[in-house]
C-alpha cells in the first residue's frame, strides 16, 4: 500500500522479490538469514522459510531424537518449511564406530518424517536403527525424492522395514548390517517391498554380497529404472550385479570402475532393458604427448573390456572425461598426438541403434573455452560427429548421485 503522499514503499514490492534476495544468500548462510528475519514482519516468515528448509540434527550416543519430534509436531508452520531432514551421529567416524551411534527406532523416524509434510530429502547417517515398538501402517507410504541410508547400523529385517515405509525416487544405499554371519547363506525378508525408482549401491558397503541378496528380494520386477555402482575396488566375492539387474529391470546403468577379468559380474550384454550406459574413464580428453601411453592404455582397457560387453542395441552412451588437469592446458591443441581416446570412435560401430553419444567435461580449465572443448571432442569422435549424434555438454563433477541430473535422466526415460 502506498503512503499518504502517494509514494510507493518497500512494503509495496511483491514478496517474490524478497524470496529472490534470500535465495541469493543461500540457506547455508544462516547468520545472514537470521539477521534478515529481524528487518521487519514481512521478512520474518520469508526468512524462516529459508532457515528451516534444511534441518540438520546431530545427536550423541546418549541423546534422543524425541525432542525433535515433539518440536516439529507442536510447530506445524515451521515444520512445513522443512524440505531436507538430516539425522546423524554427532561423532561421525571413519571407519564407522557402532558404539558412537545414537539409537533411533523405525517408528520414530517415520514419526519425524510425517511431521514435515513437504519433505523432499531424508539423510540418515551413522545411526543405530532399532525395530519399531509399534506396528507400522503399511498402506500409507511416505514419499521422498532422495533418501540417503549411509552407514547406519541395523539388521536386515529392520533396515528394510524402514525402507519399505517409503516411496523413494532415488536411494543411496550404504548399510552396516549386523547380520554378517548371513553373508554366505540365504537371506529372508518376508513380505517387504522396496518402492524405488533409482538406486545407488555404495562401494563402501560393508557386506555388498549380503546387500545384493537382500535387494534382490525387495525390489519388484520392472520397477528400477536407474542403477549406479560407483565401485573403485575389486570385491573378493562375486557380486550378483548383472543377475540383480536382469531380475528387476533398469534403463540406466552408471558405472565408475576400471573393470578387470575378475569383474565378469558387471558384464551387461544380456540386459534387454538397458538404454543408457554412463561411464567414467578417468582420462583427460587432451593430454601432452608424453602422457599418451598411460592414457591410451586406460582407454584401450575401456574399449576392450566394456564396449564388447554392452548391449548392441544401446541407445545412449555417456562418457565423463576431464578436459585436462595440467597447467599447460593453453598449449594443447586438438590433434592426433593429443587424442588419448584413440580408437574408441571405430568401436562404437557395434551400437547400431546408438542415438546419442554424450561427452561430459567435469573439469574444464579457465583458459579453455567451451567451443574449444567441443572442437576437441569432435576431433576424437569424427564419425559420430558426422552422423550428428554427438551431444557435448558441460557438467560440474560430483561423485554423489544427488549432485547429478539423475532426475532429468529418469524423466528422459
């Protein structure tokens, strides 16, 4: 409303402008947003919305999350602002120390999440998760876009009793099972069902074989659309990755691994539903001639170990490649001597239905323009570029699925 003189005041501005101002500050600059809450009444609610959008609650070994549940239930307006809820151990340790993890039961976790009706993300990190003292209502699942289950300690039945209470768009799964004696035996989960669209099995899962055996029982056929296994290590036991994916179905498989002969459990040629394969060769697109032997060895390894083992009707191949990580990037020019992806272009001929070849540059030095990076990719893949299937895009490097455009990929499928 204008003042008596007819002039407009700050209170006449639309509230969206104040939201945009606070968006520029970011929800992590909590001190600045707290000060903004004291400016005037109009800014109070807008500031609260940003302050409570991410609620991070660490607890010690002898502390409880009951007070948090009581607070959220008695302050529904503030609870309605929460979009991300993080519950974790106050003394986060690597490797995980179960003796330092605060105890929380499945029923309390569900109670907390139901108290925040607009939640998008739930993060559980290094918690000792106990069975619920009361029977959970199985017919009303809680919807979340992203659930991180990271190094939380529990038995298998309790773990999946919790996860089956949710409908999850993307699950990062890194459990600590107390059932290690079951690792080589049959795993029985009863009638639990996991409702998840995209799944990442973390490489540091303590008992990955046990995790896959359990997942194979709780993921219904044809439900899973995206699978990621970012393993930087060779596991001594054969993991039923391909068997798991064959049973449950998937469109996208995302691997961050240099395979060897021991990794035959990751051969994916028999997966009829696979449409998109994403891979991280860990090589720069261009490198000085002195570095070519080692870089070419890695690319040949990818070409010979992976390309023959992918379905010939693959529709999209995504390669994450660094442009260069040396100070001499400005001196490198695209050409035969600076092409560590030598020979890969001809290998793509086996993909008869390939519609899209995406080269993502996680690292592009400031001295290199996007146009130059695109030109370098065109040199490396001349046949693909000539066919018009080369799509070059820039991305920010991140190992976590949540930082990638995973939901965009799912929508495309």
